[in-house]
């Protein structure tokens, strides 16, 4: 049985026929590099039109380019206008933030070189939600006054949203007091490549950092990376701590050097290695489409959960519309009543999952699995199952 992908499908170009446009590195301004991932023309991943908007939805090139000079993985071009509805913060991110603050405190980074506690903090936010301010307030830090450098500056997944990476990093450095600490958290390119997580590439995310590259970027602006903390969030999240070179304070250079060496050994600067993401696209997109088509033929009911921006290129690459996936539920009120661009899959409230009693719930954010099982035990109690598709498709059997 043949099935359409729903109205207004994104036109995915054949990368072999695309004329490569000139790309300039968003950090070092070099024009020498390699396109390592080309997803063709895709709708903006941060734009969820109203459910009754008939489209068609605009599409734009979506490519990852690896700079040959500095090694930064860039979003090659992005003509879109960011308008991402603020996401609901997953419990996994809340837990990771609490763990991170505890580890930062244990490392002595919440006190100055003189042993006095740090007093002020500035946080650079992310449209993905989440904040450390309450956690830091509990240990005595208060937000710095506007325009005043802070003892501690935090950026959790925010820097990637700066189209001008040099300007974005400089802004965070300028916000850091002379003896202060800068904390940068990012989804590691090493983890993205190892997991085949190609749909981490999306409009509005201008840079994809490896630890060795971000350490070099910090050094170029006069900051030394002093600590590296690794977390399993999103398959591999890194928190780098840095301060101005020459300033005394606690240091754990082996943690930085070890992570740099490990990621270099994994090939994060090698276009051939990073380019392996290209082959991963078909494998995961085709697997999801085949699974949903087989389920439809077998009469299984299905609904999705988590209208994450990473799901936009996946659904469009796989040509999955409402005929295969009738709806995706999401906890963010700003996304409910909207639809996925390109494929027109509607976004509904979480209550719909329990009400519909589906045979399967396709979960687009792996880190949500434990939380969703706790919040919606009715799914498995009624004989349904969770299907995780980020980065690869797997059925989460009860108890697994």
C-alpha cells in the first residue's frame, strides 16, 4: 500500500546535484572547509505553524560544514527567522543541572581564588528552556545587575544559537568578572557523530562543538579551560569551566586534556568521520517510516510525544505525515494547537496520549523515556509500548 507524506512535504534535494555555496566559518571567518552533512531543503525546525495554516511551508538549505582551519562544525547557512516556542524542560535536564551545580561546587568553582564565596551570576538562556538560577540562589549567588560583570557566568546550550560565534563568545567573556568563572555547556559533536544523531542539525543551531575546538576558541579570547565535566544527557553533554589566563584558582587540567584527547581520537576534526552522519540519515529515517507503515498495515494505533525541533528534519526526511503519525503530543503550551512544518502532523496536549490508548507512543527525545513512563503508566498498563527514535529506532520493552 502506498502512502503520501501529508500535505506540503519539504523538498529534499539530492546532495550530489546541489551546487555548494560559499561558506564562511562563524568563528574564524575561514572559507576553507567541507560540507559533511546535507539534508537538502527543509522547513525551519523552530517554526511550528498553526494547525489550520494550510501552507505550503517555506523550505531552506540545511547543511553542516566543518571548518578546515579551526575545526568548528557550522550551520552552513540559515535564512530563517528564529521563533521557537519555549520548550518544556525535561526532568532529565533538571536532574543534570542539579548534578552539574553539585559537581561545580565540589570542584571549588563557587569560591574565588581568595576563598571567598562568589556572589553574583549571569545566565545566558536557551529557547530550549531550563535555568540554573534557583539552584545557584540556594548556594548564595544572586543575579548580577544589568551591565555588571558577574563572578559566575553560565551558558547552557545558548551559545549555539549565536549566528556570530566570535561575537557570542566575546559577549559571554565580557560578562565575566576579572576573577570570575565562565561555564559553557554543550551537546558534544563527538556524541552526535558516535550516535549517528544527524538530526541534531537544524536551523537556528549555528555551531556544533567538540571539546578540543571550544578549548581553542576560549584560548583565543584569553580564557583557559580549567575543568571538563561529562554527562550522559543527550548521549554526551560536556560542561567546560574557564577563567582568564593567568588568574589563580582551582584547576583540573587532566579532565580537560583527557576529554580533548578522547574526542580527537574519535575523529571530530576529520571530515570523513563527521561525514558519516550522512549515511546515518537514511538508516534512521527509513527505519521509522518502515516501522510506522508496518504498524498501519497491522492496524496498530500510534501517537507521538515531544514536538522537539530535532523531530522536524526527521519527519520531513522520512516523509511521514498524519496518515502514518496522526498526532504528536507535547507538554509545551506554546506548541499545542500547532503542527509540524512540511508534513502537517498536528501537535496536541499530553492528555491525548492517555485518552487515545495507543498501541505505540513514538518518543522523539530519548532522555524523556523514564519520565514519561512515570507520568503515563497507563500506556504500558493498557498493553501499549514506547518506541524511541532518537537517534536510532528501538522498542522499549516493559521493564527495560
